C-alpha cells in the first residue's frame, strides 16, 4: 500500500533513483556486493543510494544503468521499464546538457533566468550546457523543476522519445 508520504517522497529524483535501483537490482537478482564488484562503486555508496541518503552523480547513474542493462532515465521513472538499453548512447552528462539547452531554448528562457530559478551560481548553467560536467542528481532535479519538466526528460536520449 502506498502512503501519501511515499507519494510525496517519490517526487524527488533521489527517492525515485533509490527505489528504481533497488527494484532493478533485486529483479535481476544482483547483490550489493556483486554490483559493487562489477561497477567499482563502493558497497556503502550503493547502500546510500538505495536508502535515499546519497546525491548520486550522473556518471554513477550511467554506470549502474549500464550494468543493469537499462537506460539511465529508466532509473528515475516511477515505474522502471526493463526493456533494455539503447545502443550507441552518448554519455549521460552530454545528454543532460543537450536536453537542458533544448528545453530552455524551446521556452525562450535565458541561461541566467534558468540558473536563478534553479538556485545555481551565476554562469553555472552556461558551464553545464557547454562542458557537460558530471552533475549530481539533485542539481538536475532542480533544473528540471525550474523548466517545468520531469527529471526523466532531461536524462532521456532523443531516441527514447516517440516524438524525439
């Protein structure tokens, strides 16, 4: 049974990542030790991700998704689709940077306005769009909220979207 606090908690990217990583890991019958050994991510970090205590970096999400055979955006879906991973996928940081720029320009919003709305330092959004740094999931979530889109849209390869 889903409670109101579970539903409210499910709105944050960290909570959705936590639930999905644990679900996919258990569905694929992987232990934390096995995932840690295969990815080079510490067992403690994996535990913190699964208990919503970690603010995971995009590279960590990409690594976990690759091991689990899913697209990174699927690890932030409310109901993860385990249908597989797109071949030849760009790095998650590059995809996120491209999607931020595309959504921002589609609504005629300046980098400065978006940065301010997302609570980012002046000029940081320009850096994100140009150099695609390894952001933390909460930063991407803040940007998504400022754009008025679900965080999964920013993590999705255009080939995942039927109209993309």
